[in-house]
């Protein structure tokens, strides 16, 4: 019961943040809504029992990647969007239509897989110890490839930012 | 039962009391850290510091608080209002959250209720503190941008770039301690160092390199001298809080000192043995002997605050490129080397 309530709270915050991201006119407020979404996702991971992943989500995604987004928006001085004259009729029919469409899609997906159960609380790997073991045994290849990918990204950043030697 | 052996209602009441007590002590500590800084820096510079308001100037923080409350709260017309108001709140919130995870003492039994002297302990406490530090960067970045002024913008960009660079070294320096302890829980880290000062992580765990890196990275995270270029008055007027007045400025100010206190608490927990120390349980009644660890913890925290202030009064500040080079070219490789060597020792010992 408490878990359902907590799930609903985090899910509502997540969806509200995502909708706010689209509705805001200024890109910085959209970026901050995305930070809220990341935070709500971390809450959902915590509910699933993946506490290490939740903390890493906050540290890396909300605390570093989104800071990068915010930096870029600040430095580029992107101003408020101009609103073109949208159609009120489109808004009147579009928003409820989208809600109905997504509910229909979700219902079809759930019905098409009759053996799917609710995800139990705590069903993901929680402690860092277990995730470490998984990373270095079962998922070793993706781990190494990801590290090579990050190395390529770092080298790309260095090459792009290098001063041309005159 | 997640509430231990207490009923839910008792647990909630005890937790609320602890939260109020911790926040009160933290905020008073922040105010008197400002007093301590003014006195110590004053004496380093061969002058007295505050002496007039109360004995030894001890009521000076009260006078400062009243001043901030009565000052005119000015909101310049060209700022981005929502973020301008949000930024100091974000800074102060993230500065105050970390105190909820810090173990100040062992268990204490009052009126038959046994509870740890800590608001809460989770098995990812250290990661939560790192996460909260990462969110604190937003307070600084948004303050500068929303103020819509050159000095603020530059100051906040420098401050946030500095903070995210030193977060890497900070996180890596903690890994050595984590490998020795095997848990992210702060209470487990403190209890791993029980039994005399040779067990502390800085001596017995040989984490003195990590200790040095942690202190440097923490000084940079809290924007203190020698890393306080973002706030340097001679450089940037006042950096990211140029356009703030009265209560909002006071919130940034409190957030900076609360961050200092958090860093001091963490350094004493991770490297100096936390609240371990003789409890004199043979001589003292049980309540007093459960409070002895609190006194040992406070002694360490005050020591770190004193070192912070001592460094502030002594060293000149880094230039910005020296600051960034120090983080990426010196602290990062050093902390990686520390992680590798500690990992090797732990693996060979097991």
C-alpha cells in the first residue's frame, strides 16, 4: 500500500516534470524540469531496490550530465522561445487525444503479455557488491566496450578543444 | 521492522526531535563558525576580530543575523525571477541535507528508548552525500545566470566548473576508505576504525594520500581559500552572489559555512575515526558516557574548522588555470594511484 503510494508520487512527479519540460518557454526551465525527472527516476530505482543505481543516477545524471546541459544553455544564452500562433482547436483535441492514445497503447501492451506480473519491490540488484560482481563477470564485455567509448569521447573533446598551434 | 524495536509513533517523534536538534545545532554552529573565522583570521593578521558585541564578540553572529533580517531585500528588475529566488534555497537545502546522515555518536538510551545519535543511516549514505554535493552545483550556476550580470555570470561559471572538476578527485579519494571498510554506510566506516588511534584510516589504513586529496578537493568544493577565485572581491566584485542582498545573501553565506561543517564532519568520519574515543563508561553514568563520543566528534570537527580557517588566513589564492590544472593534472592521477595501490593491498591481504 505504502509502496503503491510512493510509486504514484514518484511517477506523477516524473510525468509532470516531463510535461513541464515541453510546456516551458525558456530552455533553462526545461532543463531544470529534466533534472526533476531524473530525480524522480532515481526514486523509482530506489523503490525497485536498486539503491546504488539510484544514488549513481543522482550523482552522474542529475548532477553532472544535466549540469552540462545547463552550462550549454547558459553559455549560448538561448533566449525564450517565440510562440507561433498555435491553434486552440488543436490544443483542445490534441491533448486529450494523446492521453487516450497512450492509455490505449499501454492497455494493448499489457494485455498482449498475459504472464506479466507486477514488478516486486526490491527485485533489482541492490548492493554495490552485487553490481560489481555482475559488471566484472557476466557483463564484462559491455563494461570494457563502454570504457573504450568513454575514452573515445574524451579524446574527441580534447581534439575539438585543442588550440591550433600557430 | 524498519523502526528497530520502537513503535512507529515513537520512532516518528524521536526522529522529529533529532531533526530539530541537529538543525538547531548545525545552524548555531554555522553562525559561530563565522565568529571563529573572524577571530582566528583577525589574530593571524595581528588584530583582535570582533570584541565589542558581548564578551569576546560572542554575540556578533546574533547582531549579524538581525542585520540581515532588517536589511532591505532588493530584487533587481532584470533578473530571471524564478531562478533568482530558487538558487539560494537550493544551495542552502543541499548544504543542510547532509547532516541527516552524519553519525555523531553511538547509541543513547533516554527514558527507556534506545536510539542512535544520527538522524538516519542507510547503506548508501556516502553516495547520498556525494549526490547532494553534485546537486549543490545548481545553486551556484543558476544564481550567476539568473542575476543577468557579467560579474555574476563569470563568477558562477568559474565556481561551477571548479566544483564539478574537484568532485571527481573528491569521489575517487573516498574509494580507498570504501575498499578498506566494505560498506557505504557511515556508521560502518566509523565502527571499522574503532579501538585506538592507530586504527584510524589515516594512520592504520595508510590513507594519508587520500586524506590530503580529500582536503584539497573539499576546500575547492566549498570555494574556500586557496580556491576561492569565484568569490574573490578583487577579481569579480562578489562573484555569483553579487546581485543578492539581505536574506538571500545570508542563505548563500550560511550554505558556504554549512558545507564547511559537512566537510569537516565527513573528514573526521572517514579518516580520523569519527566518534571513537574513550567513553569512560566505568566512571560516568550511562547517559554521560553515551555523550562522550559526541564530544570526541565535536573535537575533531572543530579541529578541521580551525584548519580551514588557518589555511584561509595564510595562503594566497590560486589563479584559475592553476586551479584547474591542479585538479585534472595532479589530484586526479594521484587519487587513481591511491585507488590502485589500496585495491592491490586489500586484494593481496584477503
